[in-house]
């Protein structure tokens, strides 16, 4: 039985600037800023993120597309990681007074546990120049919590919500 969860765990970490492309066993992984032409694939990946983390967000694909369009044209940065020219992960983030807020981070289904998440985070870290990074993870999403802890994030706060 799936329960609706209204709490988030938040993590904090620091990163350093590097240069180059991270290569794993598959073709080179590259990170690039998303553009409006990426909207269809980002919308589908965002829907998969919501499903996989058991978020309970009832948004339609059209609504998710509008929200992603706002992020692409607003204060958030959206980056896409590609391997062999195919999108394999994405991140939605912005800078604020406390450092970097990583709003969404998603590795495509079938590409997890291959090093792509870690490699994508390494590429993102290069541009964050040692600033603190925060990411919220829904409590039922234990895989994401484990991933972020494995790469050096630590428990920072618990956010509670009442609907």
C-alpha cells in the first residue's frame, strides 16, 4: 500500500570546481544546458521522477510541461546529461543566498546503478565552485536518500507539511 508522504529530508554538501568530461564504461557523459527543444523529453523524465519517488503529484503531462517551461525561462537552471547523444539524467537547480538548491535530480530508468548519477553530480559540482548544495528527497524514496548519502550529503533538516 502506498501512503502519501508530506515530509522531505534535506541534505547539505560542499563541492569543488573541476574541468573536463567524466567517462564511464559507456560512451562519454556530457552535461549541457537544456533548451526549449528539450521540453518534451524533460517533461516525460519529470513525470517518471514523480512516479518513481511516489510523490502523488496529480499533474498532467501538459501541466508538467508548463512548469518545466517556466523553469527553463526563469530563475532555475536545467541541465541534461547525455551519453552517446541520448539524455540519461537531468537536474533542475538555482543559486540562492545559501548556495545551490538542487530542486530535481533524476537518472533515467534503466540507467541507474551504472555510475551515471555519480558522474552527472561530478559534472554539476564543477560549476558550483565549492558552494553548499541542498537537495530535498521524499521520505519514501530510500534509493535517492542512499545515493545522496553515498556521494557525501548528510542529513540537514526535516521539512514537514500539512495539507
